[in-house]
C-alpha cells in the first residue's frame, strides 16, 4: 500500500512540476522538462530527473532551477492539496540520439 501512495505522490509532483516549468520557467534558447521524480524513504527529498535541450544550456538552466527552487516548491504547494512539498535534488539526464549509438 505504501508503494502505491509513494508512486502517486511522485506522479503528482512530476505533473505539477512540468506544468510550472512550461508556464513560468523560461531559459532563453532552452527547453527544460521533468523526465521523472523519485522520493526518498521519508518523503523529505525528491530527486527530479531533468532533461535540458540543447545541452549547451545545461549549466545556465541548472543554475536557474537551483536559484528558483523555493519558488517552485511554493507554486507546487499552492496548486495542489499537499501538506508538504519535499526539497528537490536536480539530476540532469543527458539523452543520446539513436543515430549516435549506431
């Protein structure tokens, strides 16, 4: 039962986080998306896997995410009925093209 609740909580965080990124978060020349969210055992921290295109803007987008993390957490809290929002640890995921692999 706990795993279902944890998966649902992570899904709510991911969808709300993606909505906030699309609506309020702008890095010129970059597309930032949330690829997944996983929670710690005590639900106090969440690892958000972030995809940033193009990869040249990763540093700039990551710095902006870290700077605006409290604002993002507050927006998630206000747009959902959650009692608390965990602190985010951002992990940048670098995707490779299928053409580069072959």
